[in-house]
């Protein structure tokens, strides 16, 4: 007898870094029959259970690890995130209270009698309530013998605050009229007359800012799934005993017959029972041309009926539909993506134990050397205080603020710091065709008239008939005619012949517009054989994967309209720009191979993978990754969302669907491929600035620690050094404002 299988998705709270997710995952996997995957970015755990392990037992194990866990709540997608709101209030309080404390410590003119006690009153809530997330995380880490940035922050802030309390109540720092003179000398001072309240409050304020920005970016991680869910039809007309009954689409069951009128979204996957139409499935398949369907053909939910009325029998509903499967692919891809630990955490893993060791050695050395207990403890505490990473906390968020702001000006939206780390390693860029390399909209690119006919008249009469049609090809013809000619003539006795074309009387003449027909060259409908020039035009169009439309009147073919999804302006230059960055471009599309290869040749891409379904796109990305490649994916459609989420770097066109945008790491607002070049350049530049910030912020700590250990750390010097390191980080980050676009049109 096979074991009972079950799976649970848990919402995890209290994680502060990627090591927290790894710790929870390790604890859950210790339970017999449990396989767990914890995602720090989405704050969720996916747990598969073989046996009788209940959800309560899983939740209890997470709680024993020091975090919170709960089953997903059934509530509004836009529900207020209480933890995010609380963090925002902590940040607001820290800014309001810490700024006066820093000002009084740094500006001697503001040091009125009793200023140190006012500083204590202002700093106490910052160090306790506002800094509580750091203290809590440090305790959890200590229980598991781990150190992170939180450990260093908590110890440094606590040491600064507790030493200040000691000197205020038991030293000379609390004397009425005491001041900290404004001088920058390296000298041994009176440890019992020194307070570090501005260090404790300032570090808390700056690091809360970084934590707030990080959490805000994480909250958007689930938006891709919500965007996919919103694509489907909300209600549907179901046939019951021959009568249409309007009902929510979620109430459909397998076997229901429902009506889909022109322009409506197909409610669920099914088989056409009656009717003929063109279905726009580009958002699922990437195929730019509408698909002609008739009785017996399968249709997918969330695609759009562009033509006639259809009766569809539901074959899959709810979680079994193609759209739902795509949502699961996105979720799995997000869960499987390795989230990079913050650079500061990785530095802290080495830096924190070293600082603790130096503080301990300092204490012992002073005691053994006969310096006295007060001097020994002053020097040891000074080491812990000066090591507290004020500028280190600013290094990432400040560069991100400037970099993302500059990116927004250039039409590039960057999601978070882990995105920047990905761009450094990218060596392959996979490009979707429709809507990414091409415009995603059918356009008339040529009008070929028969001998003795005027091309303008051919287009004018064809557009007049097509104006009454709802087919996407018709829209392209009408748009071209309006742009070139202006007002169109009236059409009478319009008829749509499913699968063949349209007819109507224009200027008293019966005009027919349709696709070329059989191999003999007859066009559909109402056409005789094509003349040689028109036949060559049709053959040339088809050889380039373009669509040919024949226009006839008087029983003779008068012209051919060539329609295609055209390559975006500048695409070829942008792809050359990607190559200049050391990237290998690959065209990946659900369209047919001939169309894909024609586009690839036009823009200079040598590697083409065509006819790829959405789930196969993810497989193609994984295959490239297994070859050792680090892959960026550029796309715009719902069909690209899983591949965007599964790639090492997802880049979405801002002109595309919400699902693609939300599943991506970078969004190109302009929908211009040059934006991909700028995005990668800007992300790499921002990462370089962050690394520079981290180096200099750490260098400040390293340089000051020996002074603290020797008892030479003047409080004013410490405050000034902290301020200078922060100012340096800000100024270094502001260099990103000078970043310029590589596009020839010179945006920004």
C-alpha cells in the first residue's frame, strides 16, 4: 500500500537573511517523510509530506526554530502587511528621534546644559523599540551558533547604549554642563566621561532604512501569481437546457457548454463544439498570428476570441487549466531560484568573530598590562562600538536608491540587490520574439498591385471591407489605409466567410479579401488564378514568413497585401550592444521556425529555438543553465512569465503583460531592446558602486579598531569618522546619476 502524499505551503515570518531560510529548511527536512524548500524572497515554505505528518506539526517545528509559520490566509490580495507597516513606523520613529541626538553630539553649539540627558530620552526608544528586529534576530542566531549583520548591529548598538548609561549614571558624563568639544585629535580620553548615544541611534536609523527598502522589494515577489490569476474571464454564459445563464467562471465544471462571443475571453480550457473563429492565443503561446479554430479544436482559457461566436465544452477547470499550470510554473521557478545572501551578511560572517576576538584580547591586554579595570572595559567596549556598521548599512540601500532612480529616468526598473549580483555573471541572453524583438502587432509592410492597377486603390478597397471585420489582420489593413489615405469608403452587404476571408460591396463593386488558397494559385474567396507578379509576391512573402492577403474584385486578383509582425526599430543595434557586453543572444519563441529564423537573420541572431511551448521555455532555460551558462531572459508575454522567473535574470518589457513584469527582475518601461543593454550596464555599474561602498565602509571600521583598542578613540573623532564614512557612501552612490544610455538616440 502506497504512503499517503500531501503538500503544504506555509507563510514564514521573522526571516532576516538567506541563512534564516536555510536554517528553517534544514529543521523541516529532519522530520521523517518531509521534503521542504524555503524561499527567503517570497517568505514561503513548500513542504511535501509522505506519511501522516500534519500541518500543525510543521508549524510547531518552525516556531521551535525561532520563526513564525501559518497556513496561507484566504484574504484580499491587497491586504495590508502588518509587519511591513510596523517596520515603517519603526523607521519613522528612528528618524524623528535619532536626528536630534546626532545633531547635538556633532555640533557643540547645540549642547545646552543637560543635553546628554535629553539625548538619552530620545535615543532610548530608538535603541530598544526601533532596533528590536535586530536584537531579536541576534538572539535567534546565537541560539543556532550563527552570526550575521544582525549580530554585529545588535552588539554594537547595545554596547554603545549600555556604556553610555554607565558613564551617565556612574561616571562623569552625566554632570550638568558637560560638553563634547569639537576636535579631531587622536588622544587618550576619559572613558567614564564619554557617551555614544548618537552612534547607537544613528546606526539603528540607517540600518532600518536598508531593512525597509529590502522588505518592500520582497513584498512584490508574489505579484506575478496574482497577475496570472487576474487574466482569466470573471464570468461566463453557460448553456443550460438551451438557455444562456450568466455565472462566475469559477463555478464552471467539466462538461459545461459555454458561449464565447467575439472579443470575449475564453473562460476555461475546452473543445469547440460549434462555430468558427480566430483565437488570439499570443499571451499563452507567443504566436503572433491568431489561430483559426472550428468544431473539434482545443482552445485554452484566458485566450481571446477575435472572430465569430463559439460554443465550447469545458474539458479542464480550476487548477487543471493551462493558465493555472503556468502559475504553478512561475511559483516553482521563483521557489527554486537561489537568492543571493546580502553582501554585508557575508562580510559579517567573517568580520563579527574577528571583532569579538579583538575586543576580548583588548580587555585581557589592558588588565594584564596594569591599565586598570575602567580603562580595560573602556577600550574593549570602544572596539565593539567602532565596529558597529553605520556606513556598511548605508552601502547597499543608498546605491540602490540612486541606481534605481537613474534607471527609472532611463526606463529601467531594478527590483533588488540580488538582481545586481546576477547581472555580473550573465553570459547568455535569451530573447522572446513576439513583442520583444518584434513589435507584437501585425503591420502592412507592402502593397503589390497587379498590372494596370493602382496600389493605393487596392489598399483603399481592401481596408473598406476589412473595416467591418474583427480579425487582427483586418485591423492591420485598416490601420495602414487610414494612415496613408485617410477616410475609408462605405461598405455594403458585408459577409465574413469563416476560414476563407471577407466580402463586401465598395463603390458598387463586390470586393473580396482573403488568404491565398490552393497550390494552383487560386485565392479565397471569389478569385481566379493569380497573375505571375502577384504569385511571386505571395511566394516571396511566405518565404520570409510573412502573411499574404489577396484582394480581388470583378473575379480577378487585383493586388496582394503583405502583412507581418515587424522587427522593432533599433533591435539589430541593441543585440550588437548585448554582444559587446559579452553576452550570447538566443532567440526563443513559440512561433514557427521559418518566421523565427527570418527575424533572427534580420537582427543578427545566430541561435534560434522555435515552436517552444511555455513549459518548454522553462526547460530550455534549465538546459542552458545545465551547460554552465548564466542566463538572462527577455520577454513580454504571459507565456514568458515562467521562463522569466526561472532564469538567472528576468528582464520584462514594460509594454508587455503584468504577469511577465511581476515575474521579472528588471523591467524595461520603454519596451525598447536598448533598454536591456542599459539595464545590464546600469545593474553592473550599481553593483560595482555597492562593492566600493562596502569596501570603504569596512575599511573605516578596520582603521579605527586599533585606535579603540589602544584607548585612543576620542568620541568626537569616532563620531566624525562615522559621519565621514556615511557621507562618502552617499557621494560615491551619487556618481550613478551620471550614468548615460548606450542607445544611439541618447536618452538621458
